[in-house]
C-alpha cells in the first residue's frame, strides 16, 4: 500500500467515523492493521473505533496490543483511561491519564482528560491546576498562529480547557481570576472570529461576574454592552442582576425571567 493510498484510506475512515459508520471504519482500519500489523497508530485507532462502537473489551485489547509495540505510547494510556471512565471506574481512569502524561513526549490530551475528569468529580482545585499547566505549556505561540491553526487548537483542546478552568474558578469563588480567563478565552477567539455578536454567552457571564465583584466601572460598561450592543431588553438585564443576587452566575433562575 502506497503512502497516498494510506492517506486516502485514513481520510475515508475519518469521514466514516464522523458520520457514525462505525462498522465500515473498523473494517477499513483492519485493512491498515493487516498491512501494517506493528503500527501502534493503527492499533490505537482500532481501539478508539471499537470504543465508539461500545465494544469496550475489544477496544482494551487493541490498546494493549499498541502498548506491546510501544510500552510508552501515551495515546494508548489515554484510551485505557477513557474505557475505565466509561465503566465508571474514575480512580483507574485517573491512573491511566497520569500514565499518559508521564511518558517522555509531552502529551496535552492526557492533561485535558485530567481536567475534564477532575471537573466532573468536582475536584475544582485539581482541575484548575492541570488546566493552567496545559495552557502554559502547549501551543505556546498560538496567538501568532494562522487563523486555520487557531481554529484547530480551539476545537481540539483550548475551548474545553478554558471553559472548565473559568467554571472551576467561579465555583471556588475566585471571581477576579475567572474574569481574567473569560477575557483570555474571548481574546483568543477574536483573533479569527470577526462577528462582533459571537460573544453574547461570554459577555453575559462577564456581566454577572462584574456585578458579583461589584466593580462599578465594569458594571456600567457591561450593562451598556448588553443594552446597546446586543439590544437585550432592560427587563432581561434586570433579571440577570437578580440572578447574581441569588448566586446564579453560570446559570439562570427561570423565575426571574417571568413577565
């Protein structure tokens, strides 16, 4: 099989997985695996495809095969963690995610898995620690990257990391730091998102955070933005203020929005 044929088949497999054609994707991955039986990447892809198809035991089998080829293969440890988490064994999942980031090659997806796991378990301090490490140590030059690369970085890991980070900061009442991270999140997206109305959700959150910390200047500017940029009705803005008084910062109290 030539390099071009492999690339074409991988693209086909990617499309099949995207559109939920798991059986076809698995069949094509077996073609690659038969052609390259010692390629850890294809073994891990098989594990991932079987995991998507809810064949967890088979997925684990291919993870172990990949680790037989390379005992330090981070992607295989990540997949084993995902399988454990799916089986609701969070302690084992954490162990495998830590193994994924303990190899010689830095592995950002292992850190992301830890962030997501810790957030789910309401271990917010741990989520904050791993999210901050992730942001500080991977894709360091992302602000200088092309718009296309920035979109890929955002979709792959940056969005989830920032969202879990500032949510964890809010839930531990570190409001000023949460504001900083929301603004960083918006600033990065603004590098390639030019629609000025794309950031309503983040501006709503900032509005509530500024009112939480009672910053008069920011309260005034954010309220003006709601009323005159997004054209939010004044009664809705008033309801958002009631949310803050009742500590509905990341959510809304429906009773406040009833006419």
